[in-house]
C-alpha cells in the first residue's frame, strides 16, 4: 500500500496534487509536504537536473534527506 509519493520537481508536484485532489495546494518547495484527502503524503524535492545540481540548488545531502524521510514516513 502506497503511503508516500516523492515529487521530483514542481511539474511532478502539480500533477500529483491534481491526481490526488490536494486542496488547498501548498506552495512547492524543497521538503514541502502535502496530504491528500485519502491520507497519501506528497513529499517534494527539487528535480535532480543538471541545472539544479550544478548551481547547488539541490545537493546530494538534500536529496538524501528527502528520500530518507520518505522511507521513514512510509513505514
């Protein structure tokens, strides 16, 4: 049973919010969490693109932290 969805980037977050009917929709940002009406948790991260990683907007420890939090919340 799925408990957590990690949204890699704003596009994925918008699509997941639409799919799971999240309203109101919190503003996207790294580490932002939103809960769907069915209890599913959406957890946001900046997309691991070259643009984000080369500029330091997203670092490896930042992504590791989001994925570790997702794993913990999914237990």
